[in-house]
């Protein structure tokens, strides 16, 4: 897997290394970081500056304009890495491009041709 990953009890972050074009369940996005935040309620992806998680992300050194945020009720330390996929709760992140099959309701992958 390219980039890096860090996880705490309430935050999982995949750093793609630079801003990339992402394909998500709600359309294309630009982001360097994909963050999954533990929350009481699950919501689709948002930009960090437009939701209540912006201060949490900034405390972790993540610039709001470069973060794609998902929420989950699952423990973010309970993530799985399987091949090219990072999965936690109902969110799957594919830092190396599109998968053959998406098995989660929420997902993000680096658009083809954006492999740096």
C-alpha cells in the first residue's frame, strides 16, 4: 500500500502522500487524506471544514481543505488491511486504485491515472 496509515481509538487516517482525485459513493472528490471518525451516527463523506469534526482533525495536524471524512460507529482501531483495501466499519479505502468489487456502502479510491 502506498502512503501511510495511522489510527487511534476515534480516528483512522490514510495519507495518500499528495492531493489525489478520488472516486466515492457520492461522486468525485479531491483529497490528500481520507479520515474515518468514530461517531454515534454514520454519515456519508464530507469535507473537514464543513462538519463538526474539523477541530478534531486539526488537532491531529490534518489541513481541513485536504481531508475527506467518513464516520462510523465502529472502533477505528478495529480496521482491516486486505490486499489493496483498508476497511473499518462500513467504509473501504482503496489507495492504489479501483477495486474489482466494492463490498461496503461507503468507499473511496484513487482515480485511475492518479498514481503519481
